C-alpha cells in the first residue's frame, strides 16, 4: 500500500525559491565560469532547475557519496565516484539536496578543498536543524524543514518518491 504523504513545500514554493537562489548566486559569485557539482542522487532535480535559471557560463559535474542505509544515516561517508574534470583555480558551486547532521557535507568540502578551487560555495535546497552547527556551511539555502524524513523533488525513501514535484513527509 502506498503511504500517505503530507506536502511540506509545494511545487510553486520550490520554483519561486529556486529562481531567487539563482539570482543571488549570479549576483554574488563574481564573473567567470562556474563548475556546478551535484551530489547524487538526491540533488539531480534541484540542480537541473537551478542551472537553468543561472545566466552565467557553467559546466556541470557530479559526485556521489553514500552514508545512508535505508532511511538512516550510518555516520560513515563512502566516496562512490568523483568529479570527471579538474577544478583547480575554478569557481565551484556544490549543490546538495539536504543537509541534516552535516557529516556528508563536511566530508565533501574537505575532499573538494584538496582540489584547490578558486572558490567553493554550497547551495542546499533543504536544511534540517539537528542541533549541529552545519547551517553555517551553507552559503545558499532554499528552506529549513522540520526534523522529519523528507521525500520528493529528488529525495528518496529506499529509492522511491524522487519524482514527486513537491517535498513531503510520510503521515504518522
Ligand atoms: P547528513 O550527512 O547531513 O546527515 O545527511 C546528508 C544526506 O543524507 C543527504 O544528502 C541525503 O542524501 C540524506 N538525507 C538526510 N536527511 C534526509 C531526509 O530527511 N530525507 C532524505 N530523503 N534524505 C536525507
């Protein structure tokens, strides 16, 4: 039986916020080419919408790490695949779906910093305040969400629900 889902962020709210984020990124990230790096798989829909609003020259790349087993964090971050191009001296924008404890993001930032980009900024669609100080790692944030497991707009539960056009959570 499909589980009942409560909508937390509608498609319209998300569309409007993505456009605002792109305006800010274009205005604040200086001139020059940008490498937009999506963290797979959860960011793929957000990133596809975001890059289509950005007016600057950019290239896209992807990185994949895993730390979640079913719907729970294991706390151990495994690099599954890395960027396909050198980013040394370039402006990198890392695009995340959600920052929760911040473990994944810290790991990714440490890894990307070793590649010596000219700048490294973080854009995350969602942030869940888990009492860590991970909010400060995000330069561009879409929305803060409650401490519930969220799905949709790229985010999954056991591989499902990524294609929902909104962000929701399972009804209790
Ligand atoms: P963190 O390392 O910050 O605890 O977790 C980050 C990663 O865990 C995210 O990129 C995402 O893949 C996954 N994650 C954390 N919270 C949620 C959630 O509420 N829903 C979904 N679908 N994934 C989550």
